[in-house]
């Protein structure tokens, strides 16, 4: 146990050095403290060690996306990440070509050749969805994030430790926006401490009030260059299964260029 915690401490230090400080720390106007539950932090540190988060420099994953309703043929997906704050997803289907990229909290979307800046409320707290090992370290390293232990939960798929992240509001005026855009839930398998699923919100581009709950469930984990990477993701929108991602090629630390995220 001591060795796992030491390894995870290194992970958190590395993550902290990689994340920019533009997310906003609490100001004098804020009345909320940055509280962090010790049990939750300990679980996250163990998760980071088990999953090899310290070994992640960059990732590349390609596979297929199959819609749950079967109305469309599978599409092709390529997901990239670098560090803890740069990520890109390219998706190609029969009638759709789309790219979404985020770098240090800001990003853009390209759909059928038209590029637009992504709204800040959708990118400010973005995390690389295909790299759940980083879900245990990114928000711990952000200085303005509170961490809560929500307890042990069960469903038909297993038993989980539930950890919740929420940002400290920059002021009372921005409280709702800061809290809803940052809210993130991680569910750790109670036996292995591997990330079993995550939950957050997705927002409409033009209206932060229009949002839905987004859940990703991970399976078919395999060790790739010292990192546990999932080869299967199931994605749910408001508890309805939207699609399934199956990766055929996953690589870690391949030397991805910064220009891929520009």
C-alpha cells in the first residue's frame, strides 16, 4: 500500500506541472473552501498507481463507433491525447466528418470542413475520455477543485467507490456556471480500483442551460506500455445507451506532435 501511494504522489506532481493555471483559482469573493476528502484522495492515488497514470505522456487510439439504435453503419474514430490538457477526436461516418480538439482548456470543432471555436463552458474542464487512467489525477492536480467521497454504490455490473469533483466558484455570481461545468464523477471498481465508469455533463454549444448527463463505461482493459487502457467504451446520454466504441489499435507514448491540437 505504501508503495502504491508513493507512486501515485509522483503522478499527481507530474499532472500538476502539466496543467495550466488558466482554469481559475478561488478569489477573495469566493466563500467556499477547497475541501478534499482524505479517503477519496487515497482511493484516487491507488487508482493512479494501479492504472499506470504516471506512464502516460501521449496516447493514440483508433477504432469503430456503433450506434445503439443500429440506424447507421459504424463510423471510424481516432482519439489522441498529450499530457493532461490536450486531446483530439476525429470521427468519420457515412454522412459526417467531424473533429473536436481541446488544448489547455480552449478548443474548436470542425464539421464537414467548417471550423468553429468551441464554447468555453464545453472545453474548460474537458478530460481525455479514452484515457481513464488520467481521470484519477487530472482534477486532483487542479488547485480549485473540491473532492468528495460519495460512498460505495452497487448496480447490476458491480460495486464501486464513488468520487465526485466540483470546482470552487470564482464568485457567488459565477457559482452555478463554475459548479455545473466542472462537475465530474469517477466510479472505481471496489475490487481492482480501476476506473469502471465516469459521469459528467455535455452542453449545447449555444446554451449552457441545455445539458444532459453523459456516462462512459469502460471494459476490456489491456496493459499498453505500462498503462491500463480500455478497448471498449459504452456511452450513455441521460441513461440511454447512445453508442459503443471498440478500439482495434491503442498506443501509448508514440511522440504525438503539438500541432495535432492546433
